[in-house]
């Protein structure tokens, strides 16, 4: 009579071991928006012929990374007959007719579960498609398109709950490179970047779309993402637009503090990174700033601003901070490490990005798993590497996708992968693939 319960307990414990657990990637930068992939049982090194592609699904254009939740993959794309690659340039804003689509696929086989599409006319530079990773929370999918179309859909069947055209609703403008602020759910609120003008950021009721508050004025809304931190005994919403980095009360939109940080061309792109008592942001034109968060009240103190050959000034990626260091890709393409307290660069390498030379806006996305990183670079390569104060130690590399986009005269893929279910979900402008990354036992 005793043995059977013991066997049951043992079975339950075994089923709950780390090797049996899998995780979702339901939003930008993962479950906690910290670019940490917490699953175990992940491959240590790729096979000689690369990791196995478990499935491929045909999709259309876009920079928006996928989200993965409860066995489904959600991705946003743009279907058009126009040659968006040929029409891409840093400053041009061609008028392009097409349809933006929110696709839901089965994570096991890539088969289409549902899609929601709507007519959309683009008038932005680099018009390949949407920029924002969908946010999946509470059985709903929140998706922001390149021209500011916001949709709240049923995650199970794609039924439309509510929608808004953010620039039209809030009398704002779409920036030249499109709406790029990934939507953030905070309690009952959905927080979105609404565009340039008097209503840079808005909070909506996540269930009804009703306006709760709006805040901040700026000529350029930038391309960064709303970020939540806790500091000074209070939750704070960090918004970095094209002119300044700001701390707001997420419940009311009240501005708690503001510090000037104006990258060239309004290119505030990276998600501001909090590391202990520090908050960092940096962008194009050599603009970067380290703030010290006040321990007793909402407030900040400037510690340093970046100078030539110091700090990191990323374009398309968000750096990763740990152990007093920050790893990121600088404007001209090197992956580097810097001391967060001072901005001093410890090392840099092009091995993880372009291979051997500087390139404008060169990109590699960094995700931490255990004691190493998975990097996906603009050449469509997935890399396993260790990063430390001593340098870059590459373990393994495999070509996953063709770079179907264009940037500064070269072929690129600028889309952040999702990591879930011991797989990587990676897209370009033609397909979404599921890459098996489970360790073989």
C-alpha cells in the first residue's frame, strides 16, 4: 500500500525536472522581456551539418519576430505585389498597397491555424513589412503594424475583439521607418507607442481598447519599446523617444523624470536596459547614457555619456547586461563588451556579425541560455558562443536562412528569433522555420 504512492510521487518529481520543462516566448525578448531563454536540455554544439529544420512555413515580408505561446506561433507580415527590396532605401517612402496579416501557426508542424488580414497602404522607408513582435497574454494577441494599425485578437481563433489606427486615433504621425514599439501588457493596461506629436505613448484598456491615459510630446517618437522597471519603491514605465529617456507612472502616465538623449535621426531603437542600480540606453550618432536609479524615490542621476571609442551605440539590436558588463553590437558592426560603470570597451570583434569588416547597422541578436549565448546575425547564421570580460569564444555556427532583405547595399535578415519548446523560430521575408535545438540523449 505504501509503494504505489511512492512510485506516483517519484513519477511526478521526474516529470517536473528541468529536462521535462519547456517554455514559451510570448512577446518581445521572451517571457520576462530580458532576452533570457530559461529552458534546459538544449544542444551544446550543432551537428556537422547543422541543426535540424523541423518545418518550414511560407510567409510574406516583415521584420517582426515571432511569438510562441501554448503550442502556437504568431507572426505579422505584409503581402504585396510590390518589390519591397528594390524599393528599400534609407530615406525613400514609396506608396505601396498590400495587406498586413497576423498569422497563427501550429508550433508542431507550421500548419496555418488562422489568419487575420486587412488592407494597408505603406508610406515608409524599408517597406518590407511590420516591425513589432506580437504580444500574447491572457488568451489575446496584440499586434501593431508598420503604419500603426493595432489589433486585439482571440489567440485561439483569430476573432477580432477590437482595433485602432493609432496615428489617426491620437493625431500623431508614423515615423519614417515605421511603428516599431512592441506592445506591452501591464496589468489591465496595454501600453503602446502611438507616434510623434503630443501623444507619444498611450495606455489602453487591454480588454476593450478604451483610452486610459496618454503622455509625452516629441517630434520623433523613436523606435524603442515601452519598458517596465521597479526602482525607488515604485513601478516605473521607461519610454525613450527621439529626444529624451523618461520615467512615467504606468498607472497614470505622470512623468516622474526625464533626461535628454537624442540620437541622430530620432533613432532611439534599443530597449533601455536596467542592470542593478543602472539604466542604460544608446543609439545612432554616438549617443548613449548611463543613469543611476534613485533607491528611495523615482528619480535618476546621470553617471556618464558615451564618447568616441567608449560605450556601445547599437542600431538594430538590444544589448545584454550581466555581471557589471554589457555586450552589444555597435553602429558599424562589431560585437563588443564594455564595463557598465565606466563605458570602457574591453574587446570587440566582427566575427559574430559581418565576419571581417565594418558595416553600417550590422546586426546580431543576443539571447542568453545557461552559461552561453545564442546569436542570430544578419547573414542568417545562428551561433552558440560564450561571452566574458576576456572575449568572444565561439562554440558553433550554422546557416539557417537566406538574408532576403537589404540594408546599405548588402543582403540582410533583421528579425529577432523566438526560442521556445527547445526550438528556435526564425523568419525572413519568405518563410518561417522551426529549428530543433534539443540535446540528443
